């Protein structure tokens, strides 16, 4: 309310000086404190002191409610991304590469190498059957059947999940390695764990009663957090680059969270099924938070309306002050002109 205090002379009395009024351009529209604004002009000016006291009391209550809501939102801030799976294109790219039939076959075989081996075997068999055209054609048909059978066996649709995960781990290790053959750097370990977590969550979705495997996924998530925290401590730049490439955020790594029923319900691991039954105490707290949020929202709406009124009243006051200054200046000029004319009249009379 007041800017500072000044001790006047030697009486020991404190003389208070009001804080300078902020210019209109510096006012923040919609600030909750404007919801407490009470206008004296609309009421009896004699009660200005009690009105200002009521205004300060209301303003303290508004500030308390807004701060309580901010504190609650800060402590219960949701994660920016899925804390287990993250987001982004890392795993999507890995899975597309694993499912790419043009370059990959089951068991980790490269398609080009496989076709080169088949071609060599076919050429060797045809060279042995050069003597007879009938034998040559029969050998060629037999080699074609062998090739189709091998392609069917090695097709990625017929491979196991373990082979796909093995290939995905290999691709992740190649993408995040610092040098050739690197398999132990924190970036590589975090990438490999992320691949295992994604494949593990596919198993958890299909087998929600497999609690032992769910616990294994929890341990992987916690281990990934520890590895990335260590990377953040020793190489911060590599840490932020790594979590960005993995589709994670800093709060997912630094904040602890229980991967329990609440997580499975919030991120709809098993669909829209409700997994948590809140107690009466929790329900009451949720209702209180909802009521507080609505109250703060109402404060903002009222503040917007009162800000317009407050700004208009400030403009009117400034306009009145300017008019008073202009009237005083005109009166001063009129007096000066009158004094000048009277002096000239006295001079003429004396001459």
C-alpha cells in the first residue's frame, strides 16, 4: 500500500508516503487481484476507509486461493509425455526398419547376402547339370522351389517376437553407439532398454495378468532413469540430445512415479477400463480442488470486467486532472493579461 516510510524531524512519528500510481500502460489486464477492486465513487465516499479495508481482505483471500491452486498444480503436474513409452519417431522408425522386407529377413539375415548365397547355390547346381537340357530344367525348377521355401521360412511374418526384438536391439545399438562396437555407453544402454520396454509393453497389453513381467518392465524403467541421470550428471549435452532422440523429456527422468494401476488407467494401456476406485477422502479432495479451480476461474472473469472499469475510472480521473490544470493555466494567463493591461493603463494616466 505504501512505498516507504520517512522519519520526520525529531518527533519520532512515522510519516508515510503513498506509492506512486502505476501508469495505465503498465497495468496487467485480467490479473486476479482486480477481482477485489471496489470503487468508492459508486458508493458513499464517507465509507472509503471501510471499503478499502474490505478490498484488502478480499484481495488477500484471492491471492491465497490462487497460490493454493498453483501449489497443487505444481506438485501434481502431469508428465509431458508417457513416462514409460515416451513419444516421437524412434521406436516407430525401428519397427519400420525391422518390418522392412526389402532389406531384412528372419533370424537377422540380410536379404542381399541371402540372395547372393541362393544364386551361388543355384549356379553351382546348374553347372553340374550341363549335360542334358531335361536335367537342366529339372534342376532349375528344384532350385526355384528351394528358394521359395527358404523365403517362406525366413519371411518376417513367420519370425518370432524374440527375433524381432533382437534385430531392434541391434539397430538401436548401431544408431546410438559413439564408435564402432560400442555397447556400454549410457546412450546405447538407454536405447536398448527403451526397445525392451516397448516390446515388453506389447506383452503386458496382451497379458495383463502377468504381474511378474510387469514388475520386470518397472525395473527396466527405473534402470533407464538411473542411467540417464548419470549421463545428465557427466555429459549434459549428450543427455538432452539422447532423451530428445528417444522421445522422452526431462521430467520423465528426474521425477519418480509408481508404474501402478493409476498409470495403466491414465494412459489407457488396457483401454477405457477403470482400475482405481477412489476412497471418500480422495473424492472429497478432488471435489475441493475442482471447486477451487472454478473459483479461481471466476476470479479471472470478474477481474477482466473490473479491470475495464478500473481503467476507465483512471482515465476519467486523469482527464479531470488535465482539465483542472488547463483551467488553472487559463486563469493564470487571464490574470497576467489583466495585470499587464492595468499596468499599461496606469502608465498612460501618469503620462
